[in-house]
């Protein structure tokens, strides 16, 4: 099982280690899209959308505003599958690109499917399951002798064997964690009803009725102020409805929350900025939170910096054990010595 899965597991391990630092890597590769000089104050959100609209003709309206997470980071205005990066202090357009055009996006696609579409996703799923079985099987094989040693002067086969044992033990917890959460995400449609029935379920929020249609919709800055008054914490994203009189969805991050996604959602009416409803994900039953938590655990975003360290070490150990395992298995047959012929 390990031999056919080794190459795929090594590729998934290396790509996963890079994706643990997805945002810093993208910022490093494309600094012109991300890095700005902090200014005294941010421009109004409506101005950012208007500037992005004027930059080039668009077949669709802006659907998303992604606010910076740091003072020196750019803001983004998204049009379906296209994003405009801009300086939120001066309104300067930094660049435009499709969502899947970056190196990091391509690496993520490779990590998930090896660029093979549905067949690749199936292969990745099978190899993930094989990796979990190999990790558990490795512990069973290791346990009777509990070999944890390294002799630099030994033969290359012994060095390879020792390093295989050490890397497997170092990465064991992370391999089980990230591999297990990958399977949980893949079978989310099947597991989600079980989560809800076992750990509790919360019904979808019933939004208050919409306000009467006004002559002019309120601006996005007013929407943001209404969301800030309703729920504390930094604002991360604003989903703009197709009809400006519709309901805006403002996503906010709870104070002290380590996950990359903003779990708290405020629904604000575009007619009068009235809050129609609030979702506080951290107060919902575990059954309704577990799917989002599973993804946070899989991308090593569940805690401060040590979780990313666990992620990158585990991924690299997976790649290393996938390379050393076949070398343990491979034993070339020695040619028998030719016997001297009889006189």
C-alpha cells in the first residue's frame, strides 16, 4: 500500500507544508498586490468600490469587500472570480488578477487533486486514507522494539531506517490530525447530520422582515457602522447584495479568535441599516460549528503560531517518511557469485 501511495503522499506533504503559510507566501511572491504604506486613515468603503469600478469596465457589480488584516496590507474588491487589489489609504490600484491565477492557488489545486480533476481528488482521498493506515501500522511495527536512535557512521540503509523511525514518530500526531480532518472534510455531507444529532444543532437564524424599500439605499460605510454597533471585533469581509436595497452580510472576527475565517455574521438591511439578524458561531452548539472547526484544524489555523509549526513539521515528516519508506523496501537482488569451473 505504501509503495504506490508514496509519491502522492510526498507531494501532498511538501505542498501542504507551503500552504500552511499560504498568506505570507503569496505576500512574498506578489508584494505589489499586498504591501502598502500605512496612512493616517482608511478611505470610505464606498470610495474603494467606486475606484475599483472605474478602473476597468466590469460585466458584473462588486460582490465582496475583503478588508486588510494588518495596517500595511492591501484591501480587495471582488467581482465574482476576479479581484482588484488597492491601497485602502490612498485609493491606488495595485493590480488585478483572477482568484485562481496565483502560484498559491495553483499549489492548492495541486494539493487537492494533482491537477487531475475528479480523478485526482479521488486519488488524493485514497492516498490520505492510506497515509493514516501506514502511520498507525508504522506504530504497531515500531512498538515491540521501540527503536529511537541514529548512528551517523552506520551504513546508508541503517541511517535511512533510523531516520524513517524518527520522522514517523515526530510527525505522527500531525499526520493523524491533518489526514483525519481531510477525510472529515471530504465526507462532510455524510458526517454533518451525525455531528448535529450527536453534539447539538442550532436552526438557521430567522431574519427579521426586511424594511420597506427606500428611495436611496444607505451607503456601505453606514452598513459597517451598524455591524460594529451590533457585534464587537474586527471586520473582515462585507458581502454586497446584487440589489443595493438588499441585505448585506458583514463577517466579523471574534476577539481572541485564531481561525482565519470570520465566524460571526451580521445581516444588515440596505434600506435603513437595520440589523436583521446575527450569527455568533462561537455560541452555537458544537454540531453546527464542527465543520468550520474541522477546516481550521486542517489548515493549522486553530491556535497561535505553534499550530502552524505543528502543521509544517508534520507535512515535512510525511514527505520524508514517504521517501525513506520505499528505500527500506527496495533491496536489489545480488548476483550470485560464479563458481570456478572444475578442472
